[in-house]
């Protein structure tokens, strides 16, 4: 049985999808993914995401500068994002935030352009699609400094511990859960934590092609994740919540449509 779902984050402009992108999108639809948000991580990928979103009614996208790309960011890039965000197909600012794990970009540069994108979202009244890895509590501190003006925001791909989750919930953030919860080595703690997420602030995503659910059988070729696997993540979260999958699909889809102002499919 297909469960109608919405994938709030898939990196469909990634090169791994270049040879079969149409088939990937079609498989997602056949699996019940009614709507899908393509993630922008640089000006170039955000432009490509918008172009892709314009090809199908059920596709939308974000526009932003990922912290890994912040070293190349400048005011012209922020202006370019502002233009992209005028398009109704571009439904959020991001992926933006802080990543202190890989150290691809100096922390001051990450913070400067993260703040610039928060201010852009405040100015435009667009939601924020947020990235934080090994950056707590600095990430939350920056958001707290903008709390009075902060628009709707979602902590994309949440993988943290209880303290971090509660800091985000206190800020009013929604929480995106990925296939990380399907990894018994790294994500087992999320089975308890998802119970602490208010039902109206939980959303689901694949983060494809990354974070292929580790317990998916058979494993896909080259372990590439894709949106068609979202129902597997949904069922894992539903079991953790002791909730019917159909009910969770309906709730998380309603949350995503409200958060991103998506039309009914």
C-alpha cells in the first residue's frame, strides 16, 4: 500500500542523478511521494533546483548557501538568492547553517553568511531550511539572537542528542528526520527522541543521495539514496512513535504543506 508522503529535502541536482533523474522522480511518485523539495546548496545548485522544480507540478526547491560553500559566498550571491526566492517554486531559504565537522570553511565565514541568510529570510518572510553538524550550541545561539524576527524554520536532518533537540524546540523549530533513524549504529537514540517532537512540527526527508537507510533491503546500487525510499523512513518513525504509518504520513504531509505553503497535489 502506498502512503502519501512529502520529501522535504532531496539533493536531486547531485551528479549521481544525472543519468536517470526522470526515472528517480517517477519512482518517487509511484512510491507515494506526492511532493518533493529539491535542496539548493549554492547559487549554481539553487538555479538548477529551480529549473528542475519548474518542470513538474509536484516539485519545489530551496535556495541557499550551504556552510561548506560559505567560503565562496559574497553579497552578490545573497542578492542572487533574493532574486531566486521571488519565484513561487522556491519555497525556503537554505540549506544554510553551520558545519563544524568537516571544517571546509572557516567558522567566521560560516557564521557571517549564515546570519546573512537568516536576515534574508526575515526580510522576505520565507521559511529557513537549516543545517547544523557538530555546531551546537553556537548554531542555536545565532538563531536565538534573531528570535524576535525569526520566520518558520526547520532543523534539516536532525541527528543530535536531547539537549540539542530541546534547544531547537524552544526556538520553535520544526524537525526533519531522515534515514539516520534507520541506522542501528548511529541513529538508535532517535527512536526515543522522536517521541519528544510535537506532532505538528515533525517532517520527513531522505536527503538523497545521502543517508541511505542502512536497514533497507536490498541495498540500492552504489548505496545511492533516493526519494522513493521515503516510505521506508516513514514506517521506521511510525514504529518508534507506536503510531499507524497512515496517520503519520497524513500528519507529516500536512505539516510540510503548511510550513512551505505548498498547494494540494
